[in-house]
C-alpha cells in the first residue's frame, strides 16, 4: 500500500510594516493654555524692551536738561522806591497811612506843617504820586523832616523785578531774553521770568578788579504778576536760566 505525502500549505507571511497611528489632536483646553503662555512671554519681552528704551530716553533727556540750565545764584525781589516828602523842612503832624497798605494815586499820606519858608506855619497834605504799596513810614508824627527827605516810601507792585549778581564766567553763558525760573518763599512752585537787562553795580576790591560787578534784571512773566505782587521786596530766591531759549539774541556780557 502506497502512501502519498502532500506538502502542508503555510499561511502567507506579511513582511510590510504597518504605519503608526496618528497622535490624537490636543484637547482645546491644552491649546488655549499654550497660546496664553506664548502671549504672556511676548508681552513680558515687549514690556522689558519698552522699559529699557524709555529709561534710556529719560536719562538722556534729563542729562541734556541739566546741561541746558545754568545756576545764576540768589536773586532779590526789588522795587524801585517812590519817595514822598517836602521841598522844605516840616513837622509831620499826622500820618494817614501805614506800612504794607495799598494806596491809590492821589491818596493822602500825611499832614505836615512847613516852618522854613519864612512866612509862618503852613499846613500841607502829602499825596501819593502813583498807586502803590507803602513800604516804610520814614518820619513819624511829631518829628521834623528835612527838606527833600523822604517822609513816606512806597512802590508800584506791577514793577517788581528780581535782581541777581552774576559772576562774569556765568554771564558769558547768558543772553538777553532768556527764560529764567525763580523758586523761593511765597511761591508754590517755580515761576517764569525773562532776562531783561544787565546793570553795572558799584563794587570794590576783588570784584571790581575782575569785572564781576554786574547785576542781571529778571522781569516776571505777565501770567505770574498776580503772585509776585503778593511778595515782599527784599525776599531772596534761587534762579536757574534755560540757555536753550533766546537763541541768537544779544549776549548778556555785550549789553552791560
């Protein structure tokens, strides 16, 4: 008996590699967190850049500003005195005003009795030649005033100016018309003035030898006159001058 042997059939072998499954898309909440994180990073970087640029600009501008301002020293608030007296010697019989009192033009200030004209006693009234504020009663009632001696002194508050003695070295940096800022007692902040003129002053010793006897006159701007009128002549103030103003105007040293 013969036996027939057959060949066993093997299942087909797969040699090709199957592709990996695609990752699942991130959940919407994860995408939102990642976006917010990126935005925060970008915002922080922009803020740091802006701060760096702004800080540099601040430093540069303030250094330039410091160079532009010149310390002119200490100014004194000054008023040209208006003196009222008698052409002849007289006795002050009555005082009709007082210090720090405002008077109008023509207002009676005092009554005097003239005794030196050789024609007997003559009573006169002294009147203010202009509106102003009384700074001093020079001769009290009952006292004798010599001919031409001030009996009452007043000033026009609209004509108050600041005067500051400036060394020649500093004066060379200044020009007429420059803006100067004044700070001091009675002022809530700095006020603006204009460098109007330079006046010579009587000096002796070293100042006269070096030619430093010069006074700068600063006129308050119209906008601050009402404030300046409330101040008392003789007060002292700090002054800085903005040298970027009045470009091309007359140098202060040439105007003295």
